[in-house]
């Protein structure tokens, strides 16, 4: 297991280098001069030259990239062009609302999706199965931004307990509707995957043996069925959390949440290169770390899996 973890950590290096290089190239092939955005509107060529020298924009692109990598290795992602603040601080402040939104959405998806999938598998071809799968189909089909706006219209009003806009840390009132809107697609996918995976497990011989021995049905479903059906579900949970962290842009925009997605959009619109580069590396590291955690959970869920 230790050698596997070490290999995966070593694999992080070329992955992060490749992602950072791709982001660097894509940002610098866009038309426009970033120095004109950093300098005052009335700046002349002398001021622009000073700005380029200050931010090393007059260096060759390979040297600029290597300088960026050297600073990033020491935790310095540069200074935001728009705000003049360190990029790391800006990303941390923007990441906290996104993390709360993603965690709440995943919790909602786990409770609703896995629960609906387990009910469907326990009562196949029943009205409960049909109702759960119809709800899953609706969850996959409805756009997140449309569902968010419908929830806002439904709960908008002076006497509503739920807030339809704004942000307050760790506030259920502010995060309930965004989490439902963002987690609906994940809940639907988890419901369908849980149903198919659990139905496959429940058709195996050891499940029939457990039932023949008189084991309670709920124990057969939870202890013998769900545990052996969890591997594909864990895979989707890891991928879903990474997607929720990076794909909450529309939800944050609709509900006016100052998260990481909105910060990236603002940085792209304002050609704030340091923020865009830092956010790309941040999200890439999240994806790789979550994939590593999912791989390690396999061994905990299935003792037959061993990493040599």
C-alpha cells in the first residue's frame, strides 16, 4: 500500500506540470496585452514598459513559465491584477463558499440518491421503483440553472424561511436551495447507479444463501448487499465531488454566492492571469487528490483488492 501511495504521489508531478503548461499556453495565446489591463487607462508606452518589467511580462514565455513554477513550488501564486492581493488568499476566501456548497450538495445527493436507489433495488418493478426512477430521470434532465430559478420563485417571499440569494458561512438557510439545485443531477445519477449495482449483487448466490438462513431482509440489503455494491458508488462519489467543486459556476451565479467559480469567471473576463493560473492548479490538485482517496477506499471496502 505504501508503494502504491508513493507511486501515485510521484505521478502528480507530470500531471500538474502538464496541466499548468496547458493553462499557461491557453491564457497567453488569447489576444490582448495584459499590461494594458494592469496599467491606468491613460498610461503611455513608458508606463506600459514599466508594468511589463515589474511583472516580468517582457521575458520570453519559457522563462515566464519557469518563474511561475518556481513561485508556485513555494506557495506563491502571484498577485491578482484586479485586486492587488495575493492570489492564494483570494482563492482561499473564494474556495470556502464553494467547498460548503459542494459538501452540502454531495450530502443531499448521497441521502436522496443512494436512498432512492436502495429502495428501487429492494422493491424492483413496483410503484416505488417507478417513482424513484422517474424522479431520477427528471433530475438528470432538468438544467441546474433552471431548477435553481424555479426554487427561487417557489420560496421567494417575505415569510419564507429559506434565503434565495446571498451567502452566510455555514448557514442552512442560505445553502439549502443551492445545494438542492446543484446536487439534483448527482442524486439522480447515484440513484440509477445504486439501483443497478445493488440489483446485480442481490442476484448472487450468497445473497440467496443468507435469505435461506433466515437473515432479516434489511440486514441482507445493508450488510451483504450495499457493502458489496459500494465500489462503483464510491467511484462516482469521488468524481462527483470533484465535479461539484469545479462546476458550481452556474449555481453560484444564480444564487449570488461569491465562490471559486465566480472568481474564475471574473478573472477570465478581466484577464487576471495569476488568478486563472492559480485556480487551474488548485482545481487540478483537487481532482488528483480525490482520485487518490477513492483508490485507497477500494482496499478498505473490498479486502480482496491489494496494491502490489
